[in-house]
C-alpha cells in the first residue's frame, strides 16, 4: 500500500481511483463496510482503491483541545493495508485546510486527483465549518465523478460510531466494544522493568506507558490478554489516577511468567471490567 502525506505544497499522486472518505478513528465495523463497498466498486470499474483521511483531528487544531484517539495513525495505516487499500492519502489538517470551501475541497482533493467515484457515509461533512454534505457532493460530482452514500450501520438499534465507542470506554464497558469495533479494543505501549514491584504472593506489577496516546477506559481493574512472544497471556490491567490526576495503567502478571527487559513493548486487549472505581484500583496497587 502506498501512503501519501498531503499538505498544500504536496497533494500527492493523481491517478484514477475510487476514493473512500472519512476520519476512520478506530476503523470500526461501519468504516470497514464503507471501505469494502468502495473496494467492490473499484473492482467493478477496474480502478485502484484509495482512502483519504486527515490528521490531526480538527479539535486539536481549531480548539487546542486534546483529542482522545481510539487508534494511532500508525495503527490506522496498518489496518487500512489489511483491508486491501492500495493508496492511502493522509491530509494534514491545518487552519488553512479548514478554510477551504466545499467547492474548493471537491476541486482540489477529488476532481484534480482524477477520482472517478467517491464513497462516504451519510453524515460525512467537508469544507469550511463542515458546510459541505453528501447531497452537495452529489451535485458537485454530477458529470465529473460518481457518488455512493452509505446509510448508518446499526448494531442492536444503535448507530455504530467512534463517539459511541468512546462513551463505552468512559463507562468501562470494554466487553461491549467488540460488537461495534469488530475486535477487542487494543492499547499499545511499553512496560518499565526498572519500576517493577514484586509481590509476596506470586504477582508482579509493571508500570505501563502508552506510546500512542490513545484513550484509556475508566478507572478500575480489568481482565486483559497481552501479546508476549507471539502468544496471548492472561493478565490484569489496573487503571488509576496518578499524582497529576491523569490516568495511569499498571499491569499485574504472575511471577512465574518471568522478568521483562526495560522498555519492553506490549500490546494488550481489554476483555472485561472486573471492578470499577479509582479507590478500588489504588487499593489493588497498594495491597495486592
């Protein structure tokens, strides 16, 4: 897969393609269906399958707010490749980019790139203040490119969205996320051997440091699985508020699992909330 980082000076390769549009945070089931639909059209029309996303999130640029990503850009790129995307455009979101009118966006990022067909969700917006919608896309594309609009994807009468998945994380309902994400929620980072706390009853606690800055669930004790030496092993993740009142994570494993080198990279899946609350988590760290 070819990855093209675009800005005003570099808008990337211009070759005929079917283009899927979206931010795609988490690449959930709805996103997957959208990309699969674009892929089917690309196969039918003998065109390349392309996706355009942007980074960072508009809230970080326009409002100066920290955004809780479900997935890092690197993980998103990996997922896109697994979905069969042949070309991924990552547009740099800037204040200048946000000032583009809907007509300018369509001309510069779709027509000028020789896109032959656009696929996006029913609620996709673009252009200054999000004034462009899919009805406008169909009008602007008339005679120039085709447009396919996907309706909302629903699970148990609820629209699948990245926002709802974040709400589940806020409530600690990690076991429910798989129905919407398509897989367990994954967090990646490193554990520090220099801050290991051995326990007399056969467990160790390791400080975990996220290397991706992705969102963590609410405070509590969770059952997880982590990838160690290409094998999944059971462990506990303890989410608590540190001295700066920021969420931190400690990983609890059996001592029989052995030691870990410093800065050991790990990826783990959140399976189930066992007990919720910051006090419960702090007690587990202090007395387990």
